[in-house]
């Protein structure tokens, strides 16, 4: 098993649950800008408390990479929430998590990470899984119209998150500590998310029903990002990021079992390809 795979798998599961919380929040009427603002309000004190409690928060130059990542994460999550407002989680989440292709391309081109046969097989089967899951609900005309309406937001979210995850690898390679790097991200993310919500509403008006969703995503994100950062300190971004971003397996399964989304032969094949991709990437 490649170094860091166990941590990347843990991040994958938690990020899958993040996607589900986003879907539940948007279904409950929490708008994207409110969602991000409340998430930031919980995330920033959470990461600072984690860093202080563990004695690992120490401002350093690599925090600048975290701040850059914070900007891209804000763009990614805003567009992801907008896409989920009109699209099914089993369709939008796979598009969003396709961000691993952007991260892998950047890691190979800019960090000279190798492309092995197992890695290529894992990426190929992961792409097949995403394609199968993306088209799994395409049978009905309303679903096709919904997918077209949400596609632009989902693609922007995908590209931005791919860059953010690449910056995580850069920060880890620079000897960064998770709490410090992620604090840099939060120091950019939270004030920008709050300022954007203020601009949209003309005031700070967090919806009462949004607090629990913001708290849940902040807690899940914090643990997931620490695990992802720790994994990237051990191994290659072109292996570990694709694994961590396959949380769409979790969202697709839960979406079918508990959210009454349809389960088709195509969706079953997509999940099978996703499992094959995980096996190949873990082997590489």
C-alpha cells in the first residue's frame, strides 16, 4: 500500500459526508453564501483551538500557501453549494470530486511526480466511475435540464478545488504543519465568506436553520483536511488526492439508501469502477 493511503481513505469518507451535509442544507433552504459564512465562523475558531491544544500552531511563511488555498476553497464550495441547489447529490458530487484530475495534472507537470501503470489504471477507472455516476440519472428530461443548469457551477467548483488540493501538497512539501497551514486557509476563507454574505444581503443575517449545517461541515472539514494534509506529507498528490476525492462513493451510496435517489445498473457499475480505482491507486 502506498504511503499515506489510510489517511487519504479517512479523508475520503469524511468528505463524502460533507457533500451530504451540503445537500441537506441546500434542500433545507440554506443559501450558498449563508452556508459558507456559517461554516467559516465555526471552522476558524475550530482550527485555532486544534492548533493551540496540540501545540502545533506556529505562524510560518508556508501559511501563504494556505491563504491561497483558502481563496480557491471559497470559490469551489460556493459553486458546489449553488450546483447542489438544483442538482442531485449523486450527480453533482462526482463532477465536483473530479477535481482530482486537475490536482494530478498539476502534480505531474509541476512536481514531476511519476505516472506508473497502477496510477494510470486507477485514474482511468476513477474517470469511468465518475462518467457512469454522472449519467446515472440522465433518463428523465427534468433531470437533464437540472444537470445543464447546475453544470457550470459544478465545473467551476471542480477546477477550483483541484488547485486548492495541489496547494495542500505544496504546503506539505514545504514542511508545513496541518494546523498552521489550515489556519492560513481559514484566515482568508472566513472574512471573505462573511464579506460576501454581507454584500449579498446588505447585512449579516445568518438563518437560524443554517447554524447546525455550518457547524457540521466545519467539524467534518477540519478533520478531513488534517488527514489529507498529513497524508500528503507522506506520499504523492497524484495518488492520495484522487483517493480522498472519491467521497462520491459515500454520497452515491447514502443518496440511494437514505435519500431515495434512484439506483440503476449504470450507478452500480459506477460504484464498482470506483472501488477498482481505489484498489489500483492504493497499489501504486
